[in-house]
């Protein structure tokens, strides 16, 4: 069975799921889309090589001129439009995973678009980060988590057309932020 999961007209990219072959194929239709696939391949390969929660073989990942292919795996996707309060447990799992897995250098590899829509919890309930199109090899440690945490309160508001974050979500956001970053100053400079 072949299923077209997603097609992005703006990026001219898409994802096809071949369940009978147990693989996922992401494809591109122009030069920009091909560049996104190359970034995705670099980021996904870094992820597989360096992070212990995802047990896949690099040999099973393949990049050609028009598509990226990697093994299909089952998992649970968290609804990014639910409130932070509703997703608090999964949010804490992701923060712990990042804290325990990412190198603690000042500059680290970055996903670049870390939201619940780019995370699948595998059968062991570990988070697996997917869609590495915005991969960058050297960004400040914690930048992905900053983006992720902001998305946990901003995306539900956007989807539900709310003008402000609920008091519960804001209070939880501030607590989680402080627990994760502590007194650490977060600086990002483009040079």
C-alpha cells in the first residue's frame, strides 16, 4: 500500500509512505526542495549516529537527486494544537532527552524547526526527531528547546485563533523554562 502523506506546494516537496516496503520516501520537485532533502539527510544521519534513543541503521537511509528514503517506524504523534498543560508530560520527556543526549558544547547541531509536529514517540516511548530540513551543524546549545517551548504555547493559540496564552499555559511555560535553563543567559548573535 502506498500513501501520499504530505505535499508542500510552496517547498515543492512531499512524503510518500510505502507500508508494504516499510520505508518512507521524501521527494523534491525543484532545486530548493533538493537542498532541503540534503539538509534533512545530514541532520537525520547526525541524529542516528549520535543519539542513543533511535536504533536505525545508516545503510537503510538513501539520498538520490530527487528523494530521501529511510525506514518506516510506528509511533505516536502529539497534537501540537493541544495546550501545554495537556502536553506537559511529553514536553518534559523531550526536555530530559535533549538535556541528556545533546552535546554540552556551546555550539551544537540544531534541528531548526523543533515542534511536536516533528517529533514521534517510538514504541519505547522515546522521542524521535524527524524532518531535519532546517538542520544546522553549529547553533547555541538549547536553541532548539527555546523554539520548541515557544511553539508549545504559540501554536495552540494560532490554531485556535486565540489572542493570548492562557494563564495556566503561561504559568507552566515559565516554570518549565526556568527549570530547563535555570539562570543561564541565552544569547544568539548572527555574525
